[in-house]
C-alpha cells in the first residue's frame, strides 16, 4: 500500500467522524497521539512505539483529508533532498549545530 492508498483508507474509516468533530479538535487528537509516541520512545517500548507511530500517521492523514491536502503530493518538498541546501544528507549549518 502506498501513502495515497493509505490516506484513502484512513479517510474511508474516519473522515465522517473527524470532519464532524472539526479540524481543531481532530488536530488536538493528533497532538495527543504524538505525546503518546514521545512517552513510548522515552520508555524504549518498541511494540508501543510502532503502535503509536501508526496512530500518529493515521491522525496526520486524517487532518490532511479534512484540509484537502494530498499527503503524497506533499512528499515533493523533500524529493530532491533538503529543501534548503538541496543535499542528502542535509548539510545545513543549523542541522550541524542541532545534531552536535
């Protein structure tokens, strides 16, 4: 399954519920899921990390659907490497400082 197909699947499952909830509340659910992913990473719980990653991706795709954003089209931004320096891996100065 590619990203476009996955977004369609998530839309079929959740769009009615998520769109009626509204973008603000649906986005808040995404943020909560990111918090759950952060906790799982902090604890090093590999199974839980994978589950929370899947939840984050599903909620992100749902937010995209509500906003009429095709997730696969957004991948273009990084298709040629870093959008700032154009390199892969990124060679931007701020990334060297942040990674140090």
